[in-house]
C-alpha cells in the first residue's frame, strides 16, 4: 500500500465515524459547532506557526472563498440530511454524489486519467452507493415529507463536497491543509453562532455529551487533513473514489447500531463498493 492510499482509507473510516456520531446527536448543529470549536483550539498552535510564514498569490483567495462557502453549506445541510434521513440511506447518497462528480471533474479540469479498469471500479462504487441509498427517479416523485427532504439535503451535501474538493485541489498547491481548515472553522463558527445561541442547548450538549464532542473534534479535522495530504500526493481522480470505503462503514453502523432497515441489500451493495475501491486502488 502507498502512503496516499493509507491516508485516504483512514480518512474515509474517520469520516464515517463522525457522521455516525452526528446522526446520533439530538442537537446536530450544536454538536457540530462544539466539535469545531474544540478542534479549532487544538489546531491553533500549528496554525500560528504556519501563518507566520504564510504567503500565497492573490488569485488563490478566490478559491479559498469558494471552498469555505461550500464547506459552510456542507455543515448546514448535513444537519437537515440526518434529521430527515437514515444514516445508511443518506450517507451513501452524499458520498456517491461526491465520488461521481469529483472524479469526473478531476479528469476534465486537471487532465487526470483513469484506466478502463479504474472506470469500471468507479462504476461499481457509484452504482453501489446509489443502490444502497434506495433512491430512484420514480421513488423520489412518489416520496413525500421527511424522506424527500433527507434526499434533497443529501444531494445538496454531495454537491458541496464536489465544490470544495475541486477548489481545495488548487488551493493546496499554495497553502497547507491546517491553514485552510482553520480558515473554514473560523467562518463556520461565526456563521453558526447565532443558531447555536438561539437553541440554548450548547451548554447542555457540552455537559452531557462532552466525550462525543471531544471525539468529534479529533475525527473531523483528522479526516479532512488526511484527505488533503493525500490530494497533495496523488491525482484527485485516484484518491476521491477510494475515500468512499467509509460509506461501507457508515452503512454497517446504521444497520447494526441504529437498527435501520433494508440491511441485507445495503450490505450486498457495500461489497460492490469494496470491489470498486480495490479496482481503483490497484489499477488507478
């Protein structure tokens, strides 16, 4: 295994873990805000050291603003997605949308390439993810209420993933992952502060679920940084699909721990996803 592959696999597993914790929390926006707040201060010493020698071209700031905007949309929509949808349904839909669009844009915008076996692997991943989600055009038109809201929010999160991942690919040529993450955290903490204060649940969340907040504060930036370092070492069209191994973990957690339905079908599709990951991992 190469270092980028190990980084991406660890990133995917950690990403699934903190999404699982977020799904379990009652006050999801408050939990994400508290975890981000703790993570910001954990990374602050490294941020100060990096910022002391921080110099980037002016045009990169446009990509930074774009990335941060998509990241904020990601956090805000994630709350809605997990409020109205199952983890084992919404999480695959989120990751499936991102995997498809990021890889295609990586090939189209950055001149990257996949072998024909790699494209077969990508097809397995995307097909398996959307099969796990249980979404089809006819079902979406019939579905009403919370289910449709979860699907819509999940697709929105996937689009945000696509946007900030492509922007980050450019940014990381000039900026360290820690600085980019901290700039995103500062913006999110300010944007979501009013919502958190109005909920009046921040203190209670911190007191009752402090262990989940601390764990989230480690998993959220850890997952992001590992993926960003992998992007610096390998083509985007290679590392983005492999990260979807976390979808298998998220699906299994939703079925076994949260007792969500359609377990056998979703586990079978997880095997298809794993096959796709192996194909891309070996043949790129």
